[in-house]
C-alpha cells in the first residue's frame, strides 16, 4: 500500500541556502543509534540538497563539515541525568557545524532538529541551539488489535497487525522514522483492551516478531512497551486467580517477564488498563490499584522495566437515576489515597480530564492531588470525540491550555506541565502519552490536516513552550507548502478549528450528546438514560450537572482557588459552566446573552465557520499537493453535513425543552 512521508518529505532548498558544510557530514560517533543519525542526515540532506550525500570518515583539513558527535561529558544544565542524556546542541564553528548529543539518542534528535531547521530556513535565527527535552517520556499508545482493526481508529487498518499476524515492512520503518523525528521515545504497540489473542503477545507465540519491532525501534532510540491482560495468569497459566498477592500469580508474572527480557533485553515495560470497562483487575480480589501495579512493577524492576497503570477506573454500570455517583470523581476517588504507595518504577497514566477526551473538560484534579506518585498525562490524538478525523479539530491549543493549567499543588505556579515533566517532585519516570491517530491510510491520519495533531504532540512533548501557531506553521510548511500564502490560510484555519468544533457540538463543557455506538454525530439523549455515567440532566428549566457541594461534590477534588472558582456559577469559567452547574436557560452569561441564546448562537456560528473554512480551503487548489487538497476538500464536505446535523439537533432539542425562541428568529425545527 502507498504511503506518504508526511513531514519527512523533504524538498530541495534554494541554492543560496545551501552551505558548503552540508555536503560533508562527518560521523564521529559509533553505535547503532549514531549510525541511524548518520543515515538520517544523508537521507534528509540529500533530498534537500538535490544530490546524494554520504558520510565522510574524517574531516580533511580545513574544509567545512557538519560533525555528528556524541559527547558524554557535555555540560547540559539539565535538572537530572535522565534528561541530560537526552540533550543535544547544534552550533557553528567557523564554517562548520557541530551537532552534539550527550548520547547517541540525543544525537539522533539533534540531526532531526537540524534537518527541520534547514528545511524551514531557521538556522540563522536559531543557532546556537540547545535542547533539553521537557518530558522524559514521550509515548505513543496504539489501540491496534491483532485482527488488524484499531479501536477508535479513523485512518484505515492497523499497520502493525493483520489477521493475528505481526506485519513488518517498509511502512513499519517509515512509521518509526516519523515517530523518532518528532521526539517520540516510547511506543506501546497494542490496545489497552487486551483481548484473548493479544494476551499471547508476551509469550513465544509472538515474542520473536515483537523483537523485530523492538530492534527497529531501538535503532531509533525508541523503547517498545506492550499492554498486558491482568488476568493473564488465569488465561495462560492455568492459575485459578489473578490476585496480585497470590504467590503463584506473582511467580507466574516473574517468569513471564523474565522470558520477555531474555528475548528482548531492551524491552520498555507494560501499560495496564485494569478494573475498567470490563477489564480484569485487583478489585476482584479486594486488593488496591497499588497492589496490582506494584506486583507487576516488581516483576519488571530487575530489568529496568517500567509499569504504567491507567487511572481510567470508574463504574460503567451506573444508574442514571442516581444523582450522587459521579463518574468525574472516579479517578481521584480511586487513586488519591494511594499516593505514596506506588513503587518507583510505576507511573500512573491519567487522562487529561476526569471524563473521557471530550471537546471540553476541566483538567483532572489528580494532577494537583498526587504528590508522591509518578504521573504521566494521557491525551488523545485520535479524534474520537472531536470529529474522528473527518471534521477538522487542531488539538494543540487544547493541550497547551491543559499543560498550562495551574494545579496549585505546590502553591500558585504549579502547572500540569511542571507536574508531568517531573519538575515539581523531582521525578524521572513521567511525561506525556497519547492515543495515536494513525492507520494504514495513504496519508496515515485519514484527514491530512489531522497529521498536525500527530506532529504537534511530539513537538509539544519535547518543548511545551512552542506556541500552537508555531507548531501549525512548521507542520504546514513541512507537509503542504513552504509558501507564506498557504500558511496564511492553513494556520488560522487550524487555530480556529477547535473552537468551531466546540461551537456546533455539545455546549459549555457538558460533553457527550454523541451517538453512542460511534461517538460521531449528535444524539442528545444517546447516553442520557444509559449506564455510562455521562449525563446532561436537561429539563424544561435548565441544563448541566451540579458538581458543587450541593451536588456530587466533585469540585472539592481541586485545590483552592479552583474549588471556590468552579463552585460558584458566577465565577466558574463559562466554557465549563455546564460541567459544574445545573443552569437555567435564562441565566445571563458575561456576554449579556442568556444561556439558551448562547446555545443557539454558537450553533449557528459553528456551521458558518465550517462554511468559511471550506471556502478558504478551496482557495488552495493548485498551491498544495493535489492528493492532500482533494482529501481535505472531501472531509470538509462531510464536516459541513455533520455540523448542520449538530446545529439542528441541538437547537431543536433545547427549543422543544424550554420553549424559548431564538431572538434572531432563525430556523429551528
Ligand atoms: O474513550 C473510551 C473509548 C474506548 C477506550 C476507553 C479507554 C480503549 O471509547 O474505546 O478503550 O476509552 O480509554 O480505555
């Protein structure tokens, strides 16, 4: 199958930008990842210079060269050794350039940064340049299943598996190059929902093939992780229980892990979804999440492995009549009391919000609550609830907002970014993970523009100080066209797309209202009388969930001042108003509009904004690659139909509930 090279599709640079040294790369380091760095230099620079480039053994005399080197004694200023190891620097020395990594992996990152700067003509402005990555772990979570499907995948089928076989081909290599080039250093190759056959991934049924992946990943400085089934000892070991304190269970896992490391010495560790949405876990045996996580972590520890445990633990068999149980509370309620009980090689992976990747949610209060536990934020690049890569929704602005949210965990000025990068509590096992949005579609991400989210996640995890515009502009120039004219259209379009999606979908933080089986398209009451704990509680007077003291008490999971700010309708940020409060339709917002008028207006505006994006996109015909142009044009058509459906269903639903008409007299059904 065909595939594009995304941001690694280098174009020849203008003659005046071609420096003499570019033609003469000298690799001064050895080792497998250093060799990859050399290869990547030659591929990228060869394409940008328009001729084949090869590595030189030695610099001859005074000819300018680009030196690729590893300096284990390099002074970095990094706050810990783990990050120091990942630091690289690029500097000029006369007419030569030195790309220096503190390790081979860092050198490879340096080469990717360098080639990107050359392509974007940024070298003059950026050198000398040093990069200490912000997040120690920058991880992609695949929800690929071995039958070849992808849970919540919107870009075709898996390129890892087909029909319970592990695939390995040129595409696999392209994929790993793409990931390494944006700074990813850990990849989980299978879905957190570990089904029957996937349980065997850690056994000889598949390990030899997994090792091929691990070896490939390792050449690019990436560690391979797998999801495991907490009940594997029962399924594979004929043990009657999977109780984490049972000696047979403990011994079974020790053996299993030992064998994994015999085959794959560089194996990264496990990611576990337990006690969640039907997955087995320690609760069955009256054990805590810490008992479960530590048992696995101890099996991994002798080999330097890491155990990542998800906090997405909640009761998915709720009764909609019950106004006290609140799914939003679940993660915090399950984990806060275990703070300090997890082993050093355990990381809790926490979804950004308390519910589930909605277009708007508050930040999970766990980031401000846990203080003696390694944490990692889990984002979703796959647009499950944000348009499924049909609708455009550039997520970097959302993630920037989340990372900069002040948790007040150590007083004012403790943003999420600081917590998950390990700065707040001097941790090294932490970082950012994301559910990836790739599949075997030609362009990898279904909608070409969804590639900006994939690219942006990596860039942001390396350097959260990059702005969403900078990332959008880089992506646009590397993927679509170097021309300013194109960037002037695409960058604002990306930047506004989250707000647009939010405008025509569910209002003011309430979330859901999507079609239950697909999670795409509107169904206002789709989840309302269901067991999933996702309610909007609309009646003839108002809408929203009371999560104050008088309601579910969820607000109390936040540190002050958030507890107070969220707790009152007039101080609660309005974009989250309905998440925290049950609000009358006639409530007047800061804009002077009533709540119901706000709902009508945003829904009409959302559709108009999509129409405008469509017009803007049409203006790019002939200015960007035709394939991308046509792909996105077709997506915009479907987005418009979707936006119209959302607008009319939402407006009609609330009009029928409250009987209050639109002030502007527009058509509501
Ligand atoms: O958002 C929900 C998805 C499930 C997913 C689950 C999770 C992998 O609808 O498909 O399962 O979250 O994060 O575990």
